[in-house]
C-alpha cells in the first residue's frame, strides 16, 4: 500500500505540473478564487503580460487540502487493517502449530505429514488473500488518484482563466528542480484555499 500512496503523490504531481498555454483576450472574467492574495493580485501589474509563470508547493497541498488529507488517511487506515489481518492470520497458524507440537512423541508420521500439508495450504491461502485485498486497495487508490487529478485539473483550468499563466510549475520534497524561486510567484495559498472551497462544496 505504501507503493499505492507513492503513486497517489506522483499522480498529484502530474495533476499540478500542468503546462497551460492559455492565451485569453483582456477583460475576460474567470474564477477569482475567493480571497485571492494581494501577492498574486499585485503580479498583474508586474510586467509579466506574456509567458507568466507561477508555482505550487505540493507539500502544502498534501498537508492542507482537507479532501486529499482525508483520502490519504483513509487509505493508510485500510492498509493498516490489511496488515493487521495478515499478521493475525499468521499468529493463528503459529498457534495451531504450537498446539500440535505439544503432543510430542505421540505424533505419528502420517499425522505430521498431514499437518504440514495443512499448514502449507493455510499459508498459501493467507498470501492469496493478502494479494487479492492489496490489489483491491490499489485499485481503490487509483480511482481516488484519478478523482483528485481531475478535480485539480478542473480547478486550475478555471483558476487560470483569470490569472492567465503560461506555466504553472510544482515544487516540493524531492521535486524541487527550480534553482531559484521568487516568492511573489507562489500561488500555493490560493490553490489550497480554492481546492478546499471547491472540494468541500462540490456544487
């Protein structure tokens, strides 16, 4: 499941690192992202009329967008439950083995062979169940990723109608490839607030 969570973050990265080549005529009205920061508003007069760039901090999105946090927490909880079920199943097998061995010399060769075969079958069933449940959880995680990706894309598309950025880049742990960042280009707070507003009130 850890791999599924990594994939979730990767999909989120893909969703945010969107290159928007949107050239709109002046005066077009678009999404205003309620409470847009003065930081971003002042950029309209900064001289970047063409080829404007902004960036979003992915760590902040992961930590501050409630919708993403809730789904990540839910997936982590299901993964924990899956691991506990797996460990409990093996503890049960070990318990049966201990009880059987308590018979000591009273165990016949046919009984030992039959019990060994039974243990192998139980172990194989536990592993098969774990694999099946892990696959189902991974599929569920993939659907959640697709949902987040779509919502982020839709939001940024609306958001950018008014901002008119040529590029919206991403930065974050392990993904910080910008050698220099001007903090006035940071639109993370706007994106976090806008996503929280949109995802908590889909209408």
